[in-house]
């Protein structure tokens, strides 16, 4: 698998925002339930099915993209929240938008939108849970749960982050005895650790995952229209 980043570099993450802290807390709570994932290979085997499921988000993406320019800007995201009856302040919407606009295009591309939907799933407050049904993403919840469980499997100490050692340990569990397992773990970790700070957040994991299953930041609309 090639590097996650192609052609352009995502911005470096700023110190943990309020939204990131909420994501970490939500992941820590979720980790207490455990995970059904037993190996990283079992996740890899699901890549084709996950890819197909995530591409079904295209219709929802197009509904949000009011001017049909291939990106969802902050105002369009605000309009969507209003239509869905989600009560959020401008600052909360801005934080969520900036968290997903990792390339700083000032607009969410399709893969960034997928990350947004999965973060909405993770945060899972009652208003958002009801909104998910109105958004039509209820059928995607098994896929989002697989992504959450995969991260929980990697996060061995359940602190809401994945370290390089944890990634190597996860790969070793899958490829026990293979001399290349350490290199594979390091490579996978480097693909996830976009800001190079030595730890991987769930958001960083999601961006890497969309690339692993074949959904690039320059995802071609024509591929899905054929």
C-alpha cells in the first residue's frame, strides 16, 4: 500500500481542540465495550465491502453540496444542520468543519465528508442520533462501527490514541513470526500519523482508512456515475 499523502500535504494539527478532546473521550468510552476485531488482517479483508458502503455516501454528499461544486463549504454544512434540526453554535460547526477540512481547501471533499459522517456517528448524542436517521445514513452504521472497532483494536492502552508501538504490536499479532512485520507496522503508522507528532487520533485513522480502501481526496465523480 502506498503512502497516504499524494500530491499535497495536509495541514499540521493544532493543539488538541475541544472537538478532539470530545472525540478522544468518546473513543475511550467506546473502548470499554471491547472490540470484536481480532487482527488487522481481518480488517483488511473487509476493505472491498467497506469501500462499497462508503461510496454509497455519495448521494448524501451531493445533497449537502448545494452549489454542486464538488465540495461542501462551511455555510452549506450550517444549512444542512438547520434542515436536520441539529442545534449547534457557529463555533461548533466551524470546529467540526475545520477538523474535516484537513487539506484547508475551505471545502470538504468526498473523503473528508466521510470522515465527518463517521465523527458524527462516534459523538452520538441524542440530537445527532436522530439526525442520522433523517440523513439516511442509518444503513452505514455497521460500517462506521467496524471503523470504530478497528481503532479500538489498535489502541491497546485505550487512551484514545494509537502509538507507533501499538501499531507494530497489532501487526505482529497478525503476522507473528514474519521478519517484515515491524516494517509493515511502521509503514502503516506513518501513513496514519499525518501531523508527525507520534500519535494517531481517530480522525487521522479515518483519513488513512479512506485512502487504504481506495477513496482518494481527488475522488473521481465520473467513476461513480458510470
